[in-house]
């Protein structure tokens, strides 16, 4: 939902809040460009957190990504505007947008991996697809939130302060998601890997040392459990 809240805000209010231009169309394009910056950061975040997830586990990565995305989204609601701090306002907005995109890159794929590895082998495809369903539900929810704001408040009120409400209120969802993920157990697929000991994957050097220390024909899994 974080991305959808931002995209609608970029189209509706960010041109007036964070960019100064005599041409309103240019300001809108600049506001939407900040939305695009998040998509540039997404593949970088996906690559970084994917490697981290293979080393430290799926649950830890999902904890980090929701924390990163949630904090970035909430802090957007506290940003000063262009009229208050000048060019610093769009710079801070872009930085938070990059952080949001960096976390989102692993959020969707990481959640899909998590569901697939928990699901029965014959149902992994359909269960992992629920991530896409959740993303689309977030789009509908964000659209509904902005529709309520535009109906409940005048245009001047939305520009003045009401635009901050959905971003600050997203902290509630972030805290709930953090609580849920903090209590998640690691996936059985990850735990059953031969190179995983105490919830972390061994480095290549440690794997070679460990394999060299085992008698021929011995079972690495048995030593892991001891």
C-alpha cells in the first residue's frame, strides 16, 4: 500500500508541496519523476536482500524490509515543504522514496518466497500468487483513503495538512506487520538446507572446512542437529 499512497499523492498534491515552477505541468512531471525513482531502487534492493535472505533466513529479511518501507513512508508525512525549506524538501522526498523502493524490491519477492516455502509442494504456485493479490488490494485501499480525504476536506485543507494523514497513519500498519514478522518462524525449506546451522548459512570456506572434517559417507544433517 505504501507505493500506492505515494503514487496518488505525487499526482494530486506533491507538485504543489515540494516543487516550485511557474509551469504547473513541469511541477507534476517532477513529482511523478520522484515516483519513478523508487522503481530504479527496487531491483537493487531485491538483489541485496535476496543474497541476505539466502544467508540469514527469510524472516529476518522480511523484518528488515517492512521496517525500511514503513519508516520511509511514515517519515514522508513529517517532511517540510518547499515553501518551508526550499530545495531541501524535494531532496529529502527523493531520499525517502529511494529507501522505500529499496525495501519494496525485496518485499514482494521475499513474501512470495516465504509463502512458497511454507506451502505444500503441490500448492506452492497458487499460494505464492497471493502476494500479487495483496498488492492489488493495497492499491484499492490507498485509492479509497485518498477518495475519503478529498471528500472530507477542502482542497486547501488537503494541501495544508490533510495529505500527511495517510502517511503518518501508516505507522500503525507498520507496527502490526513488524509484530507479525517478529513472531514468524523460519521456513522449513531454509532450515532443511545442509549448509544452514543455527538459522544461518555457512560461508563457502566454512562449508569446505566442515565437509572436510566429516567422515566419508557421514550425514551433514545429523551433525547440524547435534
